[in-house]
């Protein structure tokens, strides 16, 4: 099919979906209620459905009372039975695919069920919606006149007991519709390569002469790829290589520490950045406006949402969408069309709007520092580092932070390990600015730092080149979907990294 004709047809089909999106924008609570009732009715004859008495007329309050909140560890035995071929345990249709979670650097892996309904009605639907929302906001887009440069995980798809597991990106690529494959680079063969360094070279070889109009991938790893492209070509910026580049679709980690570095590589004021919020468990939210930091919560993907208020006293009771408040930090709970029931995914968000429901990602429930009541979350850390990099002209590649615990009369503190692409000229000034920025962003941190009462000045170490890369490699976690634990309430990660930094 000629590319201009493909561009016209694809754009027309994607824009038609916007009328369906308008339905849940107008009736969000009705749509969410319908999702819950459909999930229960569809699953009423499964093992879990019979255990909890699911039916399409079960009220939300009854659902909340009957079904417990769960972590992965709570349902791991049931998932393992499903991986070994048992069916109809928590979802009525056969589960053949399991996404090996890459959101953790722990040795223990999670295997998240991916049903055919989740593939079609959540993951693939969200990909089309992302393009739909982008095209709706950019009428003159020529996105489909070229290809999307995608950067996914580095694991192949393995067969095990008649079921398959691998990175979510591998599962999606393996089941990708023809239209998506037609408009993407590199090829599926290269995208599914397992060895990261070899894969980078192959991506560059296949993509460097394509007409790339969009980029898609995790910012930290995409930056590695793009800097390799620049080094290979010796160009001044990416538009000298791909002159029709118009948008970067990103997600997985906060974009804040990397934004200025991308702007130097992509020095056009009208270049667009679109954020997504997705995980192995599902696709949740999409940036629906140009130049916005808010994400539209997508309510018709077969996912029913609940939210747990994160208070200084701990977690509150889970509440449905219709009870949320703007500005409160919530842990996200999902019930999905892949058979996850009241599952705590470990992420925290806050609502910025209820008409429509828009959110910002604030961090992970386990990735924070609260050793002294300071409640430091990733959102605070990312914003502070963003401010410092602008002020000091520094560029950060990766970082992690952990508490320094009190020892006798010695006060506690925070210890940071940062790998810079361009380090600040004065690390003492950088550290002082970091401390002051965190004080301005977090009143609990400020209170604990007052007169060094509980916390002393943070300690910042400069990481050697490729430290985090080597650490991930040592754990067999090297690749496009794996993430550095930014904040930790204990010292396991930072001690390992400091030892490798010597």
C-alpha cells in the first residue's frame, strides 16, 4: 500500500475512536461501574468467581467487602498453577501469555497474566488511542508518512509448559497487528533480540536510513540509543538524521531528569513529547493534550480502578473513582480483564482533575524514603533534580538514594549516588541546592532538616561511568524495560552500587 494512502486511512480510523473516548469523558462513573459488572459476570464461573460469589448485579460495596486486596505474593501460587496449564482459575478464557515483570530489580520475577482480552481491549487499544489523541491535537501530523522507532525489552519469548513468558514488549510485538508492524522500525526480529549491546547496534543499522517520524520507549534507555546514533553519525542533532521527527512517546520512568537532554538532541520548539502510563498489568493513562504533564485516566480498557489514600499513619481504605479527591497521594488498585482482582500494583498517583479524571504519577509505594518521617517520594526527587540541572548546567544519566541510619549520637541523613553525563562544576553547591530544593518541595523533609534536628545535610557521591549499566548487567537486567530503583527505604541497592563504584 502506498505510504500516503496508508497515512490517510490510518489517520481517519484512529480519529474515529475519539467519539468513543468522549463517552467515558462524559459518563466516567457509569463506564467504570459497567466495567466492574462485566468483569464479575464474565468471571462468575471461575474458581475465584465461585469463591467470592461474583454476579453482574453485585454492588461495589459488596465486591469490596468480599474480595481482599492482594499483592503479587498473595496470588503467586494461583498464577503458578495457571502457568503450568490450569485454566479457569481467575479468568474464564485461556491464559497463554505471562509478562515477566521488569519493573523490579529483585532476583525474584513476577509473571503477570496477559489474556487475549487484555491484549486486544487494553494494550493494543491503548496504542491506537495514544495515536488517536495525538492526531486529534495535531491535525497536520504526518506521522504515518514514516515509521516509529520503538525501543522495547531485551528478552526473547520463551515457551514453558504450553504457556509463554517474556517481557510485555516481547508479547506485544509477537502478537502485533499488521498495521503496527508496517509502521514500525526496527523489525520484530531485532526488537526481540536478547543481548542488549548487540541489539543497540542492530537497531541503529536498521533504523538510521528510515524516515523515522516518532520515537517510543523508556527515556533512560532511549537516551543511550540516541546518543549512540549521534556518535555514529557525528551530526549536530537528530533532525539532521530524521528530519521529519515530530513526537516522542515515553513512559516507564519520570521524564523530568532527562527532558533538557532530549531538548538538546531535538532542538525544535514544536517537537512534541507525549507521556504514557502503562505496566505489565495493564495500560492506565495517556497524555491527552500537547505540552501537558497530566495524564488522562483511560476508563474503558477492561480495568476497574480503586485508590488507597497514603496518609502519614499508613494506608487508608480503598475507595472507588467516584470518591477520590484532587491533590491526595493514592496507591493504585486494579481489577482487570486478565484476572487480577483488587491487585495493588505498587504505584502512587494524585488526581489533578476530576472533569475529566487526570492524574500525575508520584512514585512507587516501596520506592520512597521515610526512615525519619520525611516521606520523600519520587515526585519530589525528580523535580528537585530537574531544578538543579537547570541551575548548574549538569546532566544526569541515573541515580539512586537511600537513608543513612542513625548510629548512636550520629544523626541520620540521605545518601545519593548519581551518574552524570555532564557533572556540576561544584559538587558541594550541587548538594546544597539539592537539599534546599527538597525542603521547598516537601514540608516533612524540611521539618526534619530544621537545624539538623533529625537529618543532616545529604551526602552525594559521583558514580563512575556506566556504573548503573554494569550493576544491571550483573543482575541480568540489562535492557529497555528495566529500571533503576530511584529511592529505597533500606540500603541494599546503594551498598551494592557503592561497592562497585570503588
